[in-house]
C-alpha cells in the first residue's frame, strides 16, 4: 500500500509528522516511538542562540484543549546540530527543523547553518509563534514580513522551505499565497490560536505570559476550514494540523487539502499514538479502495446538494 | 523504559472528603518503579479533561507471593482530573504511563534520613521509607498537615520503624504550626559530624524553607517538585524549574526528565 506523500522535492513515507514544539528534539521519544516509522519529525523551534523561555506555569488545560506559552526555550541551532542531530540520523528519522528568528538575518543564519549540516530533510519557518515579543508572529502577521523571510531564506538553502502560518490573521489564504510567491515549497498550518485563561478566584492569568496559544481538539474545525481555504489559494502542498487526535481527524485534514499532517497535543496524551494513526489510515485506504493515499488529498465533495444539506 | 498500561482500579480508599488512595493493577510499573518516580495518569476517557496528570507512586502493591502487582496513588481532589481519580470505581480502567523521572538517591547507613512532607507531599515517601528500612537506615518523617484528620497513613511509616514528627496548622495533632519548626530544632541540635540526608516534598513554600534550612546547616537536600506537566516525557517543556547554571545564570530544567527529584540548593526559589 502506498502511503507516501510529496512535500515539494521531499517524499515522506507516510503523512504523519510529529509537530514542532510537541515532540522535543525527537530524541526524547526515541525509546518509545520508532522515529523511522514517522513521515517526519519536526523538532522544537530553534534560534541561533540558546533561550530560556518563560517562567512556569507555561500551560493550562482548557475544554478539549490546552493553552501554552513556553516562550521557545531551546538549545540553539549549533548545539542541535552537534548534540541532537546525530542521534536523529542514527534513528533514521526524517528531520524537519523548525527555525525562528527575531530578525530576518537570524532566520537566514540559522537556515545557512542547517543547510551545511547533513541529514536534514526540510526547514519549517516559524513565523507564527504567538508567545514571543520579537520575531515569530510579527513576521507571520504581515504579508510583506512573510514574503521577506521566505525569500531571504530561499536564497541561502536548497532544502524545502515550509513556512508555518498563524491562524491569528483575517485571511490565512493570502499568507499561503505570499509564501508561494516568495518561493516556499509548502506551507504548514495552523499554529496555535492566541488565547487567555483567567483564574476567577485569584483574578490571575493561569499562565505566566498572560496569553498563550490554544491547541488541541477544540481548534480542529477552524484549522480544517483554514486548510481548505488555503487549498483553493495555492498550488504548493499544505501540511495540516490543529487538534488531530485520531486517524479520522488526520484524514479529514487530507480531504480538506493537506498533503501531510502534524500531530502535537495528542502526542502528550498518548505518546504511543503513531502506530494507531497509521493503522487507522491504512484501514481507511483499504476500505475505500484508494490506490494511493495521496489520491485522497483535497477530495472534499462540495457539490451543491451537499452544500445545501450542510446549511452553508 | 516507561510503559503505558490500562490499569484496572483494584480499590479506592477514601481518606477524607478530598483525599483518597487509588490502588491500580500495574505489575510492569510496580516491578520497575523506584522511590520518587511518577506516573502520568489519564483519569477518564474522552477529551475533557484532555491531558494526563502526574502522580508520585505512593505504594508498591504486592501479591500473596510478594511479587509487585500494582501501585497506589495518593490523591487530593483539586480539579477536574483529581476529582475523577477521587471518584474512580473498582474495575474501571485508568491509562497509566510510567515509571517516569529521576528517583531519590537513597542514602546508606550510618547516615540518617529525614523525610519532610507537607499535605499530599507525603506521596513519594512510602516507597522511600521502604527502601530506607530495607537498608537499615535510621529515618524520621517530619509530616505537616492542616489538621489532625489530614495526617494520613501513619501506620505505613510506623510499620517501617520510621520515627514520626507531626505538626498541624490548627494544632489538632502534633505540634501547632509548620513542619519546618521541628525540622530546624532537630538540625540545630544535631552534631555536624553525623551525616543526615534530607528529602522533601510538599507545597512550594515548605520546599523552599526546607531547602534553605538544609543549606544553612550544610545538609544535602533532595526535593521532589510538583509542576503542571503536559507530557511527562520531555516533549512539551511545560514543567520547568529554574536552576542555577554553572556560569551564575538561571537555566530552566524539565522536572519530568531532570526531576522530579532535584537538588534543593540548586533551585532558584525566589
């Protein structure tokens, strides 16, 4: 059975990618997850230098979801290449490195270092983190900012570039379009939704950064809608994510237009989820007699009668 | 290596309106858990509450032949997940991932061990007391609670020849006040030559006070911290504790991987 999918020049053996920020550097899971069995591992966002991130509390649970403001704590790109990448390569992981910057120059420098390293499959551009003061979402919330980061990184790497888009904009499809025009190989979406939880008794925000990013099943229908909108807007592949908790959720994103999917929060709940997702997808492909899983991408049926039934 | 098991609830012993001890059938976890380690528990099915919760392994339960058969959790009802753990029924299945984290380093005789527990912070000390007893280490449990009715499971410790020093905030049992008062008297009275290892688990204020006392009297102190955890495996970076780094700065360490047991004098308590 052919479960492989294509992200630009990169072929993934299956569409399942561990989402950045939800899987450490991948090595933390190496003993309980066969990293080689995943389509890809998107490692935690990396700046040039180490960062300590925000003080605890950094997360709070919400109905069917969670809010986080970690603040992109990380070891920096050089230590990643020296200390973590060899282990990921030894485990035959398909490594997608999520990169961050507070300036355009920092994105470029991080991308340059990664392009010189062996064993990296793609770069995911984090232009959508809602939890840092500089960089991140400030690029991803402006069309020119998005375009500038993608073009600048495009100039220094041959690796596939996947800008990760924020849902905290009015029209996410225009950001997918800006990414495509600037030379991105794919886009991934959605990052988390900016949100807030207050403890009513103490009147204090429940996380130290006051606001944070909402993830988990609670956001899934919005994320599916955004993937669907981007599918209409661009030709490049889409990596869909947002609250995927089982195989049906993953398939829903693919039908909406995603070529691959990332799973984040659900991995916290069940780190053994990966073979279950793969099995569920395989069952579906067999049951629907789909020749190749990639044939499913973007096949949502929106004929008028279906449209009218849904009340849309 | 941790395992994830659908653990059957063997029994649920209520201790009060808020506290209970939940016994779970989990032989694989029971066989490998060391004192101070924890498990990540999903108390109910479905997506609300969504995440697992960390619990110290309270007791290792053994079958008639003495083989590890399960673990128990000491639970205090404070939110949605702990309410589910409080209400769990025998026969129900609970997802339980573990054992996780860095355990206590168990001291050897002739050193003495002093365990300092506040409230539900008693949880990691039953297994530690067992290990200390097995090594013939002279041990004391300093245990503070709000009131007499919240001093739980004292017989577990008496049966292991652990000396008890008790305090309550309302004076209804033991000494009136906080547990750090008798701890400090004992530190002051002790000979500086006699080695003592201090272990602490409880509210943050008690941990900070205990760690500072230990530093002042030059005693090693291992604290078991409690943090909001997303995954328990190092993936989410939620459960960080600020620790002094080599160059005088502060470094956030993940308490799930580097802890939950950490060196009290390395934590930045402010």
